[in-house]
C-alpha cells in the first residue's frame, strides 16, 4: 500500500474471522480516495483473487469518527450480509 504511505492503517482479523483493514481517516478526500483505491485493489490484486476473498458489503468503506474500515471474508466463512456481527468495530 505504498500509494497511501501517509495514511496509517492496520490489517488484522476480528472475532468473526473477517479480515479487517482499518485506516486513519484524515479528511473527506482521504475517504473518497481510499474507497476508490480499495475497489480497484479488490478487482486487481492477485492475492485477493488467489484466496477468493469477498468484500463484506455492510462494512466496505464504513466510517466512524476516526477510522475507515474495509472488511474481507475468506470463502470458508459463511455469513449473511444483513446480519450485524458481534466482533465488528468493538
């Protein structure tokens, strides 16, 4: 993610086994740019394709007061996109 060297981020898993990518949100411009970047990354990155990772739509570009979140789910995690998840954003 060298394109976003000035933006701090953390990649990890949450208790629901989703891959959570959390960015510091510095401005609205950062939010718009990150969403465009992540959408492109989702469709072009070979590791995302190789592991058949899917975006969790409910938490794709989710913002709170300080962070912007993007979540991916591996194929072995079954989830209903309409449900809320216990471990997300706690």
